[in-house]
C-alpha cells in the first residue's frame, strides 16, 4: 500500500489473505480454477446468493417497486485504524508525542523495544495496555507485535500497506461502537488503565484478524498490476480481474443492504491489492447504455436487437435480451488514525463515496443474469461474517463461567490463565475484548476521563 493510502492490502494469493493477517475460517472460499468462458455471466464462485443473508430480489423492477434503489445499514460501521506493521501493529504508541512517526522500520523498532512498559499509562500502546492488564511483565503481546513486523521485513524495511485491516473491517461491522473510554484495574490491583476508544477498536481488530470465525466470500483475487485490458472494450483479459461481476455486485448490495440492512465488506480495489472496507449505504440510478444518457428504468432498458454498437456484444451472457445502464454511489467506511480522545461518535467517521458505472444483462423475464463494468475501478472480493458470528480464541473455553470481571478489580484468575493460552496465537482473549466493547458502548455510562 502506498503510505498515503492506509489500507490493508495483500500481493500474494487468497491463502495469504487468511493466514498472514487473519485466521478466519471460510465457509465458501474463492477458487481460482476459472472456466475459459469469456461471457459476462458471473463465475461459479461469484454468486450473490452465496453472500447475502437473504436473497429476495433478482429483477430491477422488483427492486424499484420495493423502493430499494437506495438504502442503508441499520447500524453504521465505525472508522478505525489498520495498525500497520511498519508502525509496530498494536504496539504503536499513538499517544506518545516522541514516537518517531514516518521513520523507517529499524528506527521504529528500536524505539518501541527501548520504551516497552515505560512512561505514563496513557502514552502506552494498545498492546502494552493489554499486557499491563494481564500483569505480564514481559509484555508478551507487545513483543509479538514487534516481532511480526520484523518477520515481514524486506530489504531492511516493512511495507506500509501491511496491517490488520481485515480485522478492523470485520470488527467495525460486527462489534458495537466504543462510544467512550473504559477504566479498569491492572493485575497489580493498583494501576488504573484507561482504555480509550482507539485502544478498544485496536483489540477488536486483532481479535477479528486472528480469532476463528466463519465468512461467506464471493469473487476472486486479481493478481495483476497493472491489469491487462482489451484495447477496444477496456475489459480485463484475465477472468479473475473481472470479478466481482456487476450482476453479483448489484444483487448483493440490494439484497444485503436493502433487504437485511446489514453491512458487508468489499475489496474496493480491482487489481492485485486488497482494500477491505465495510459498506454503509448505496444509491443508484439508470442510464441508457446505447446513448450514455441518464434515463428512467423503462428508457434505460435497451433490447440487444436495438443495440448494434454494443462493444460488449461478443461477451453477453447467454439468454440476454436487454441491457440496462446503472450508476451506483456506494458509501463505505474509511480508516482514521487512532486518537487519544475519550469519546467516539459517527461524526468522527471517515467515508468514501465512489461512483460505479456498469450495465446489467437481463433475460426475457427481466432477471439479472450478468453485466459489464464501465468503471475501471470496481470492487473485487465481497465477503461477510454470518449474523451472530463471534470470533473464538484458544483460551475462551478455559474461562470459568462463574467468574465475572469487575472493572474495579483485577481480572479473575481463570481469565488470566485463558488469556495466556490465547496469547500464544497472537489473540487477545475474546471475553476481555467483548467486555470492553460492552462497557464502552453503553451510552448510559458517562465517558471516563
């Protein structure tokens, strides 16, 4: 990733996406044995029904009648940080004014190793605060964060794109917004630790990155940069770089956001890098693909027999009778750098609103069966954790059901033992993270400062 664009990206294959930065177990994994077809129909691994919570509409007319030409999620995902490895991951001391921001990895790692555990608590990184909570004088999680970055060093430095965006994007849509800070007692029974919203979001990102949770995935990974394109149509030559199909994209946003009002994640880059973003809302209109002019649905639908200049005529999905142009504004949540502020709200979120142009192919009954991208930049992978998913860590099963955490007291003994078990796998204990989110999202409790 370019330093100016803080996104989680991967240049390797799909396996590296799951293993390098997340241990999410996948219900439906993209396959790369693409067929040789050149048609505009979605590939077998790119079917909207396999993504959405409920598949209800498959024609534009149905969507229009249902009032789903625009919609939004019931709860807006929150902006967070992707905790890049070149800043130390969760060992990044974002509230420390002496942290060497923008420095190369040797300088950053030297600073982090020399300052572990030192200084005022509010200057510590999320990983240090977590270690302090556990009474871990070795600061195991913090050192793991630094070592992971060291292990991904290339030519003496660490690429700025590498981080925990996979975890952040999932946590942002699956966990409640930390509205205010939470103050808890460290293992020594005396030290008070102020977990700010950014600290809590960081632990949520690591939990969802390295905890086990199922995911539904459609689309594939484009491995090219730049993407090779047909000089006449602009169409990607490699089938993997044509995912996600416009039909899959359109059916997914309407049936997931419009019907279920629940977010999903997009890889917003159509090339070899992965940019994970949670979607919050959409709005679309129509244009006539023969003229390129905006038009109502009835006038935007063009019969193939009336479309002799169709540049995609050699690729239309079998059974296509009509083609409709669609322009969609998709709003997704963007990353924001961590802040020492004690509160967080939707007003602090950053958003991006790209406009995608594409056409949809309809069969004789009006069913959407395929499509072609007009925009060079468009989503690649689409994926979502099923409703109610809860990332499990190795230690959560060891938590004694009768022991409860009082923030005025140190963690219960079984929680400490369980946390040590999870830490071996670079996992924060799930019940600790979930309890911090629960307390921080309780708006009836005033912000703790």
